[in-house]
C-alpha cells in the first residue's frame, strides 16, 4: 500500500513539474507593466523580463531610478514616473500604457511598489502612520489594478500582486501586515472575478529578503523615530530595555535576510509566462519552512511561539 501511495505522490509531482514547465508563446509581443522599479524586486524583474524579450513598461517613483534602469536594459524597455498614492499620476500612467500597447492589450500587471515603515507596537503609532502604508501597499494596488484591468482583460493576461509572508502571519504592529492581509483578500476576490475572462491572478509571498524595505539601518531608524514620538506613559510601560532589545534584533536583519532576490523574481516571471501559473508563490526558505507552516497552526500556538521569541515590556504581567 505504501508503495502505491509513494508512486501516486511521485506521479503527481512529475505531472506538476511538466505542467509548470510549459511557457506561453510569442513573448516578444507581450507587454508587462511593473510598479516600483527603482530598486529591489521590481528593478531586477524589469531587467530579467527584458532579457527574456518581453516588452517591459517599468514604473519608477523617481526620474533618477528610471534613468538608471534605462541605462542597464535594452531599447525595448520604457519607463514612466508613477506615484501610486496619487490618482492623477495613476491616470497619466494608464493613458501612457494604453498608447504603448495599442490594440494588443496588457499581458501582465505586476503590483510591486511598497513600503514597510513605520513598524512598531501599535500603541506607539498614529492613524497617519497606518494610512501612510495602506495608501501605497493596498489602496495603491487596488487603484492601479482597476485602472489597467480593461487592458489586461483585452489581452487575457495576468495580474501579479506582491504580498508577503507577513500577509499570512502578523508578527509586528503597524500597517505593513494589515496592508498585506488586504492584498491577499483583494487578490483572492479578483481572481474569482476574472476567471470568467481567462485572466489569471497570482500572489507572491516573499519571506525576509535584503532590500531597502528590510535593511537594518532603515528599520532601526524608523523604530527609533516611533519611540521618540511615543507618549511618556507608553515609554514608561515598555521601558528602555524593551527598546534596546528590539533594536538589537533589528540590527541582525542584514545578516539573516536572503540576498538572492532572484528567488522572488523567478516566481514573478513564472506567474507571468507559464501556461499554468500557481495561485500563490512562497519565496525563500523562511517562508516555506517557518512562516507558511505557522499560518496553518492553531492561533494559540502561534501566539505562544511569537511571545516566547519576543522581548517583553518592562511592566509586562
């Protein structure tokens, strides 16, 4: 019996491997629009798809980022300046994409732009701290998607939304996990809406990677700023030792974060060009071996694990 079971499991993975190796044709005729291409995943993906021969439309926040990207890629790649928090910027970029793709439509939309700071215990923060992240990571994703959806539907293309493993397990306070939980929900509902039109929606869930979002320097600076703005009551409850312990752990981020960003961009590429893309891609060893299993554990167990691994406020009970 065990032999038959092993054979069935082996056959399943063999068929899955075969299906996932199939690639759509005429890549050189397909347009892909990517947000957040100044650095990190978006920047690398733009270069990667350009080498593949796709027609990349790269959205950058700054002219400097756009100029640097154009200097490192072929003449096929085109750039546009986009601030996903501003409706007029999204409208201008949408019109530009329409002019670029013409009657072909937009094969791929990759919502990659995002920010992660501030990230601190919730009562250290203000409503504006939460809104700052939600405007980019969630509302920006929604507005960009809704603006470009007619073009994606015309091409029967793909929408690829970058979430995070923190969209499955909320480890820290602040708007980041909230925004990524929202991206997960939006992507699920969008996928079910668009299945009637042969449009596929994929979610990318990276673990910890060494990007600007997860650099020790940026996280520590943001955490210090949140502490400095906290009320005297909050500082008394948490204490300097809590602050110092958290800063010490954040200082290790550069050492523990995965350096190979292609582990993420390869998943993005597969979601765009595979005939049978996955619904979700978990990227990185920590995502697969730690956070993904945690997301299926009982909530009480996850709470206990996080509490055991966290520094405690000085007046904790």
